[in-house]
C-alpha cells in the first residue's frame, strides 16, 4: 500500500512524459526525410534522378524542361538526392499536406539547349586570306 501511494504521489509531482497532442506537436528530427523538393532553377534535366529512382516515380523531359514526381509512389529513400549532380534536389523534414487528390509534382524549368557543332568554314583555298567586306553598296 505504501509503495503504491508513493508511486502515485511521485507521478503526480513529476513532469509529464507525454505531450498534449495536437496542442503540443513535436518537430521532426534533423535528417528526417519528409518531402522531396527540387530547386528547378538549378535543374539541368540530366535524368539522373529518373534513372536511379528505385520506385520509378520521377519523369524528366529534357526537351520540354519538365520534371515530374509522383509523391505517392516515392519511398523517400533519398537516392535521387544523393545522385543529383547540381544538388538541386533536397529532402525537407516537413511532410507534404494531406490532399484529397493524388496530384503529381509538376515543375516547369528552362530546357537545356544543346550546343550545335560549329558550322564548317566556307570552301577556301588553303592559305588564302578571307575576303574582306568593303562595306560599299551597289
Ligand atoms: S538529377 Fe538533378 S539535375 Fe538531373 S534531372 Fe534530376 S533533379 Fe534535375
Ligand atoms: S526519394 Fe527515392 S523513391 Fe523518392 S523520388 Fe527519390 S529516389 Fe525515387
């Protein structure tokens, strides 16, 4: 009886071990993988994330400059973040908000323009000096 009374009194005087959720919400720990973000201005649409993703939930359209991800198929492993060459992918420790629809993340960036190979020089005799433009008009 004495032991029980002692425990009750001790527990009443001690700080609570639980929180008053949802009034008091504990923040997520550092390093927690809650949401995948892409800083699209830095994306070069190389497609590395798409190739490395184990759940195949990323689609990259290099020509159109579009990056898409299905957040409901993502397993938040962080492999894409580790392999992104420009480090534009990152994991936020905050969760995405709950939504009624299963929308894709669709980000539009600036497509990469492939450099055209330099045009071949016009036919000219080897060693001949290029024709100078006189600037005169007929
Ligand atoms: S790996 Fe990075 S830079 Fe390449 S397409 Fe994916 S997000 Fe863009
Ligand atoms: S976190 Fe993993 S599953 Fe999600 S998009 Fe990146 S590689 Fe794919």
